[in-house]
C-alpha cells in the first residue's frame, strides 16, 4: 500500500492524481445535485458543435465526460508504467528522463484511448441545436436607434425563452421607423448579417391571441 501511494504521489503520476481528485469530487457533487454533469460547455469543447472538441477527436459528449475519461485513463497508464519501469529509475540520472517520457506517453495514449471510448457514447448525448438568427424571423421588435433605413438601424427583440437581443435591422421603404417604434422581422440577410424589418402596430395594441374569442351566440331560424 505504501509503494502504491508513493507512486501515486510521485512524479509524473501526481499530475494525474490531482486531476483525478478533482474529477471524483465533481462527480460526487453531481450525484447529489450540486453540480451539472453536462456543465462546462465551453464553445467547441462539449462536442455538440464544430470546435476544439471535434478537432481533438473527443466531440459528441460533454467536456466533463471526456475529461474524466482522459484523466482516469492517463492516471492508470502513468501509474502502471511507473511501476513497471521502477527498476530502470533507481539512478537519478535516468529517473528524470524516464519520468518525462512516461508523462508524455501516458498523455498521448490516454488521448487516443479516450477518442475510442467516447465514440459509442455519442448516442447518449444527442446534439442540441443552438439558437439561430432564423428563430427571430416572424417576431416583433422595438427600434432602439433614432431611425431605421436601408443602411442603418438596431432593434431589440425578445426570443421565445424570454431573453432579449439587440440586432441589426434595415428597412426598405414603407412607413419610417423611429426610436420606440414596433417592427416585424420578416427576413434575414446572411451576407449583411441584418434583419429586414417592417412596421407593425404598437406592441401594446396587438390582440392577445392566447385568449380564444367567445363563441358567437346561436342564431334562430330565419322568420
């Protein structure tokens, strides 16, 4: 037991041991609901979109899962290699380069193994479509600049989840839109990265479509 602890707390395994402690604590917190197991979705790292996760070949799963697998695999490889090569590292002159080689080899092999391990897990984490600017088409907005024309304008729009965004808008003729005017986003220009907007009645005068109109009174037969 003492030899095992000495290797786990020695270089280079101590680097993986420290990371392993963080991983274990994280998953314990996730088990009791104090942490999000799908968290740390940094752009490209969680694998649900194009980015660093796909570049490193570990896309398709949350970064917490891929990092945990990488840490566990690297720790086991480093520990095993250090024990197997112990007879060669009795000399201080040999111990340092061998330890560095074990560290580099453990990281490389662990990365390759993790790439293989995450592939069958892709189906457990279906890709979620991120918010798209096309989702704003058909929504009403409020002009936040002094005016809107074919070259200038910004408006505030609220998404279905209640969040708001300030978007670039342009208007082609029609009634001029000024600050505070209500508009309707009806198209998006990919090249210019702006929305085409048209005028619409003030937002506070639009009917509440969530309430169904009362049924008309039945009419008797004509006399």
